């Protein structure tokens, strides 16, 4: 589904190398210390960073020639990125058509997406009328509505409390399974990986130091993971 082979990124005096392969529908958590390169991997997949040697492929398609908008990926950031002057429904509808000229079927899809994330009957509200968690739900609905093959999560729930973060992770995992999406999530919380991910990869000092099934990774941590976990 997604293959990262011998990826190499050089930024000033810092470098990242990575290899990662995920099957369709897998949920992968990237964990590790700040500055290790987790978000750099996401930005390379999304097309926000130029890459050197190496390849990133989704369903066999090389992403290198494609600009960010043409790549089969959707990305959810820490900030909800909702337009303050637009209703929640219109913000979500941007995932279908930036002109907001929607067909009846597309309007139904927006309503269904809001239902899926627990925002039924909130479409007419402005973002400021929603809680932080609800705004992230709206952002998630917009990302899901784009129906891309790969969903990238760059710590979108970091500002939420533990209970709400756990709820959102379960929601993402459930919706991605329904849609057959592959998910790659950056998180600083190892427990997030244990809650939601099939695969966990430790990014340490610019490379992937350990990768495998989540239960196996935490059951037999490498030395770098032990240091990160404080074991």
C-alpha cells in the first residue's frame, strides 16, 4: 500500500533516512523524542519537503512527481485549521469541493461525515461555538471526506485530555477501518500507539530504530526504545 524505500532528507546539518512498508488499512504510530524526524517523514509523504535519494510509493505510484494537492493523502495537524468565518458544515465541505457548490448527494455526504464524528446538528455553528475536541472532530470529518488512500496525523489530539484523546483515537481507528485507509500517526504518547496502532515505529536520531507489531515492539523494546520509555 505505502512503501518508503531508502528515503533520505538533508536539512542543514541534520539528516533523516527511513524505510517503511505498510499494507492497506494498517494503522502505524511513529513515536520517539522531539526532533527525531517523525513529522519530517509525514511532511515528505505529503509533499511538503523535497527528498533526496529514495522513493515513496502508494499503490505502486511514485509520489515524487506529484505536488501535494495531487497526492492520495490527507493530513490532520495539531491545529484544526478551520476557517473562523465559515460554518462547520462549509468547513467540512471543503474536503469535497473548495467552491462549496455541492450537489444534493455531496450535501448528504457532508451531513453523514458530521454524523460519523458525533457532530450531528452542529453543521450550522461557527468554529468558535465548538469545544476544542469538537473542532478537531470537524477537521477529522473534512479529512475523511476527502477519501484519500492514506491519512496522516501529526499529533492532532495532543492538546486534548487523556480521556478525550483516547476517544478520538478510537474514532479515527474505527473510521479508517470502515474506509480502508492506511493511517500514519505521529505521537509523543506511547499509550496512543498501544490504543490505536497495528504497527509502531520508533524514530530515533534521524532513522527508524525499531518497527513491528505494536504489542511485539513494546514487549521487546530495543535499547533506544528503552531509553525513550525510561526503562
